[in-house]
């Protein structure tokens, strides 16, 4: 237990240290140290608790007070920003109502509720701890180099790096607290703190666009928080419990807890940017890259799906499950289609994130053993590969002064090591034999066993469109344009550390897939579902691992073989000689420009958003009406 | 066995002609003459071709183009100049921009005269070109050791003579 | 003889015989097309002459990377086929095939030439068009036979086609794309035709081009294997019927090739997805509710 106190405490202390000691030198020491310690602690916790799930009571009478205090502090900060600094009274109202509800609940009913366990440690929570600990630490280290360059390039942005790192470490602390809590009030507090961190980080550059987008993220997340608060109040009043595990047990024994579950799922939707709440994630791309990598792809949005997966056993054939499946599936398909028409690298990554989260949510909604296995595996692989992608794109943006994919061509020659990291990231996102593909394979099996034909349709079309935009990107990077100069000099050593470790992790997690499944995920599912089976046959998983090894070994053959005579590309005989321009009409030399297809008419962002929003929005309204009707029937 | 004569792929380029010979070349592909029965395929791509079938002459604008297409064709390759324009410039010979026949730009292996050259002549020319192609293929296929020996003989005759004298001893 | 030994022998047979069969099919295709056009046409062994001629050409290239990617394409096509013929998991076959297609497309992209680029984009749209149907086919087999394993599918108690006619229509439709036949030969057309000069393979030459031909032969053989799965079941005479149906499918595709002209990518994408929805998905729904 002390391990977890350390896990939450170390980043918190690091946050305050970084904020108080404002010098660059101090920061360059504290951040790597704190990151290394956090990483070590996460691994230690995982090693200790993997396979040994436990519930901790943590019987401290001060705990409710601490939770309330944190809630009030967070509320004060939000009110300061929404009322004093910027005029957003409605958002302030949203926060006040939530605070009031939780406060009233705690004062009247809450303190008399007997709590069996405040903390729940199981394999799933440990997997999340590993993700937050390892990926979060790497990104913090990366930020040292990245933010230095960022501030140099953007002289008009105030240098608030101490504040930046303070929020990052505060966020890590809150995430650790979130994934281990069983007490819904504790989880709620951590949830709100992560929303606050996201808000603060999106608005870092303090441009008008950034401020508007940060408030958009804030109100959407607060809306979810409101649902969370109402769920806690309702559950406490009806069933006298504030524990997540109790809720799951109640649901399993067919108690009518549908309303609470639906509200919690809705809260997860807003955090995980499901349609129609996906706008905030896209807007959040104005934030500096480490924010996007940490919060908006690997960890904070995973908190949303974490909650939904925890509720997995009681979703499925009921209305909440149907709502989850439908919203998740529609989001998966339409976000994937929308990504095809985007050329801004970060927007493609954002849509891809939303799409994959939609798939996780859809699997969680099905609620079967296979679906839960798939959902957790996707979380693992997506977190690693997506953070790698964001870091690579951020680094490339700094070197190339653009994050438009059209400007990435020839990267293979001008920035070979960076493009290799990016290639590994892209392959890790959709290609066999990497982990995401295996998860899609399992998803197919799970969907077909669940007996929902529409979901199958969503899955097959979503997979195909996913293939399209990733391969397009891959092709752009691998275009062979012999470079005049190597653009990699400006990249800091710490950035390379993060990039290389994440690349290695992408490959290693794929090779170790059978092990992760066997020792990580299946024990959790065994406890939750009281059954044990292989979703994908062990032999197939081994074949995939071997194929990953083959893919790693194969590039050693690159460039070997018979000597080839170099010739120019076929530009109808008018090639100027360097493949980069040709002799045009009237004696002009015209440069060769190649552009990918975006198919605006078919997959335009506006069209896809409209479809997705209408479908998901109407589904939410209808299902909530049914569930509310059911709740009041009693 | 030389497969190149069984599967000669050609790329066709028109330098500066009236297109009459081009139409005759296309006629060869039609069912009446059907050159595909010899395995001949009109790929438009120099990188895939063995035979460079040119019509029309060379002028100042297409000189670099013809050279570039020729360079993109992998060995072994033959050039067949079809029509009088490709052989010598034809009726356009004295024009201000014309440089002459195709041999002003690239080495030509077979000349097929005619204005326009008939499909039968063109096919005849291609068949002659195939025998040139086969010889070139044989030259390319000489094993490396023999080539090295031939080179030694040319460059250092004394050494070669000494070696054979020693071997004789 | 144990199952595993039979599977291994089957895999080795595939490795050795598939290029021969693939080449013969390609040769027959050209001969029959010629006869349909009232020509004599090349000898049936012509594709092999082409292959060996390409093998001996001078090695030229626009960059070092292409040969590597094409080698990857060949390797993964052979691996896919081996998975299929050793009676592995049908979804694994489809996914490895996707990997091979991506290698091929990246090979075209790497040349940075306009013709290759447009060819690669079209090839990518083609892949996006047929992928749903291929996946639905695998799912259809799972619903009918209860497993993704090809072993189980081959031992099914009844002919698969009877329960999956819509999926079979869908498969035949996308085979037109996979075999690179009109009306869907947008990215590259086979030897005798040109599109965008040569589309994806414009900048590829010599031995590398020969590898692509070889990979297409391997691929064609195991794609016909998918057709085989529809018509073979536990009855001992069914393999003969299945082989007949494979040949029938292949030659009707040749017929369609000669009758149709190339369409634009929009029409290809919309018609393929429409057929996937109407024929494939309705069949899947039927299979799901029949369970």
C-alpha cells in the first residue's frame, strides 16, 4: 500500500518542486529523476501485484475530508478561470452544481455509508499503472527537450514551463489515483483533476484559439463530471454504497442499477471523446505535442474507457450495453472515415485516437469475455503506438516547421532515424502482425460471437478505411528523395530517448503479446468472468510474434543484392535529371509535386461528423429516455 | 537458352513524323497481323522494354527525350528505326529544326525503310532485331571470369603471355 | 498419415507448384482472350518465357528501396499462401495478405514518380474497396462452419455455397479487382494492357518485376483456393467439383475482362461496397439469425 502512496506522492512532490524551483537547470535534474523514480515504482507495483488482486480498505477518517478539500480546490481554480479571468458563466454554473451535489451528498448521506474497500488493485489497474508510469515518464522527459525548442520558436508565447511541468506531474499523480480507486467519490475527484489539467494544458499558449478550445474541453468534461456526480448521489441514496465493485455486483444480481451505470458510461463517453463529444479532442490539438501525446491519446482518454471496461460485466444485452455498443461502433466508423480527408498530421492522429477509443467502447459494450480481452489489449497497444506517433509528429513538426503530412515526403532520406520511429509507430497501429491487428482479429471474433450483424459491418468497413489513411501516410514518408542535408541535428538527446524507448516498446509488446495476454489480461478476466479461455489460439499468437521478429530482421537485407544501375524516373523523357523537376511547355522547368488523395466528397470531415453526431446523439437521447423511464417506473 | 527472343517487349516512341508509321505499328497489334503470337507486347514503359521501336526523326526538342528514354531501357536492347523519317529524316529532312534520322541521337540496330512502312516490313525488321538481341544477350551472359580474362588479355598482354608460358612449362 | 504431415506436404506442394499453375492460368488467360478477339495469341507457356527474360535483364532501379519492398511483398504473399495451404486460420491469411498489399503499395510510393504515385493511390483505393468483402467472407465461413480454421471448413458436413451464395457473388466481384481484370484494373493492368503507363509498376524493372509476376501467380492460386472452400466439403467427390468451379470462376472473370472497359475509381468503390452490403451483408445476417 505504501507503494501506491509513493506512486501518487512522488509525482505530486515533483510537481511542487518544479513549480517552486523555476530555473531550467533545476528542472533538467528534477524531471528526469522524478520520471525515473515513477517508472521504477510503476514497474515495482506491477511486479508485486500482478496476479495478486487485492482490495484495500484504507480506513482513514480524514479521507472524505481530503477528497472534499481537493474537490473544493479544483472548483475554486475552475471558478477563477471561468468567472474572473475569462467570462464563461455557464461553465461556472456547471461546476457549482456538481460541487454542490457532491458536497450535499457527503454532508447528508455520505459519511454514514460504510465502505468495504477504497482501493481496488487488480491486473487491469496494474496495466493502467504501467501505461501511465512508463509512457507518462517518457513523455515528461521528452518535454524537456521539446518545450525548450518550442519556447525558442514561439517567442510570443509566455514561457510558463514550470507551470507546464507542474500540471503534467499533477496529472500523473491524479491518474494513478484514478486507476486504483474503488471509491467512486475518490475516483470523481481524480477525474475532475484530470479534466482541470487538460483544460490548463490546452490553453498553454494562451492564444484565442487555444483558450476557446480549452473551454470547450472543459465544459464537455464537466458535463461528464455532472453525470458522474448524479450517478454517485443516486447510487448512494438508493443502495447506500459508493463503491464501484459493489455497483458491479449489484448489476450482476440483476438489481435495477441501469441509471447509475448509464450515467457513468456517459461520463466515460465525454472523457473518451465519443461522438457527439469528439470536438474537444480535435480542438485540443492546438496544445503542445507532449500534451497531445500524454493526455489526449495514451492516458486521460484511456481513463474514460477504463471506467467503461470496469463496468463491462454488467453491460451487454441491456439498454446501457446497447447504447455503448452503438455509440462506440458509430464513432469508430465515422472517425476512421473522417481521418481519410485530413492532411494535418495531428488531426489524423486525433481522429485515429477517437476511432480506436470507439472500438474499445464498442467492445466494452458487448461485455463478453472475448470483448473485454480485446478492449484491454487495444488499450495497451494503442497507448504505446499512439504516443510514439504523437512524439514523432511533434519532433518532425519542429524540424520541418510544418505538421502537414504533405510536407513529410522524403523524410526517409532527410531524417532517417526519426522516420524509422514514425514507420514503426504507423505499422504498430494497423499492420499485421502487430498488436492492434491482433486486437482487431479478436474484435471480429467477439462481435460475431455476440450476434450483432451491424457491428460486424462497422468493423469491416472501419478496418478498411483505417488501412487507407495509414498506408497513405506510410507511403509519403518512404518516398525516396535523396536529401541534400540531414535535418536531424536540432533534436535533443532526451527526445531521442523517449522516441527510441517507445519504438522498442512497440516492437517488444508485440513480440510478448502471448505473455501479456496470458499473465496480464487473462487473470483479470478469470476473476471477473469466472472463466478462462484463449480468445485467439495460442499457436496463432506465436505465429504473429514470429512474424514480428521476421519484420525486425528483414530490414537488415535492405540495400543488399546485385549492384543496380541508377536511372531516372519516367517523366515521359522530360526528366531534368534529378527526378525533382521536368522540362515543361515553353521551355519552363516545372517541379514535380505529388499529393495524396483525400476524397473530400466521400469522406469529408463535415459530412462524417454530421452522420456520426446525428446517429450517436439520437442513440444517446433515445436510450437515456428509455433508461430514465425505467428508473422512474419503480 | 535465350528467352529474350521468345518474349520481346517493345516501347514505341514517335519523334517527329506524320504518324503514318505509328498507325502501321498499331496495325501490327490488330488481329490481322497479331504480333502478340510472337510474345511481342507493346508496353509503354522503357523500363520494361527490350526493343525501342522509333518512328519519326530527331529534332532539337526531342533529342534529349529520345536519349533519356533510351537510357531507361535495361540491357540487352535493340533500336529499330521504322519509316524513312527515322532512317534519315524523310520528307522533313531539310526543315530548320530537324537534325536527321534516329541515329543522330541513339545507336540504331535495324533500319526499316518505307513511307509508311508496311506491317509486313515492320514485323520483318523486328524479327531481324530479335537475332541482334540474341547476340547481345549472349555477350552479356559471358561469365565474369572469362570477361576478366579477356580484359587482362587486352590490357596486359605481356602478363597474359607470361602466364601462358609458365603454364606451358 | 497424421494431419500435420499432410498439411506440411500440402504447403510444400503449394510452394513448388503454385508458380507453375499460376503461370499456366495466366497463359491460358491470354490465349483465350486472343481467341475471343479472333487472333492466334501467344503460346500458353508465354508467361514463363516473360518471367525468365525479365530475370536476365540488366538490373536498373530508381532507388535502393524498391527491391526490398517488392521482396517483402513476395515473401508475405508466399507466407499467406502457406498459411492457407497448411490449413491455418482464414483470418490470418487475409491479414497477412493485407500486409503484402501494403508492402507492394509502399514499393510504388517509394519511387516518387507521378505515374507510380497515382497507381499507388488507386491500388490503395482498390484495397479499401475489397477488404470489407474479404473479411465478410471469412466471417461468413465462421458462422457457417463454426471456426476460422480451414481444416474445419473443408470438413464441413454440407456444401458451403448453399448457405453462402451472396458471399460467393461478392467474392467473385472482388476477384475481378484482385486478378487485375477490367472493369477494375485501375492501378496496373496485366501485361498486354497499359494504364497510367504501367501504374504501380512503372518504375520497377528486370528481376524485381519478375518477383512481382511471381507474387501475383502465388496470390492467384490461393485466391482461387478461397473459391475452392465454397465447394469442397466432406463428400469425397467434392474436390473435383471445387476445382471445376475454380476454373469456371477464373474463366468467367476472363470473359468479363474482355467484355468490359475500365471504370473510374469512384464507380469501382461505390459498386464494390454496394455489392458488399447487398450480397455480403444480407448473407451474413441470414447466417447469423439462422444460427
